[in-house]
């Protein structure tokens, strides 16, 4: 499995649901930008980068292929976000 070598957090302005944006470096070779830290009814969560389709729905542009990979990315982003909070 790839290693997360860097997580960057960019705090959002205002008091909306989006608390921050994030980028994640994988193995010092790939950078994924456009992740969002959001606050919902059940606490903080991370959305993957997505684009809006013609029908108004969203489709992830990047998404982990396994539950374990998703948890690894989400945990790394939330950990870094909490350090900066």
C-alpha cells in the first residue's frame, strides 16, 4: 500500500460546513488536491475530490480502491486538521 508522505491543510473562511481543504502526497510521487474536511451531524468527515455532472450529481475524481486505503487517507487528513485547529 502507498504511504502518505505529506498532508497539507488549508483552513476555509467562514462558518459553513466546509472547515478546510486538504492535499495529500502519496509516496512523494503523486499529489491529490481537493479533499474537503466537512462538519456534519455526526462530526467531522472527509470528502474526496469530485466534479459536478450534467444531471447535478457529483462523481469522485479520485477515490481509494479499498476501505482500508480510504480510512488511511481520512485518518491522516483529520489528524493533521486537528493538529492545526
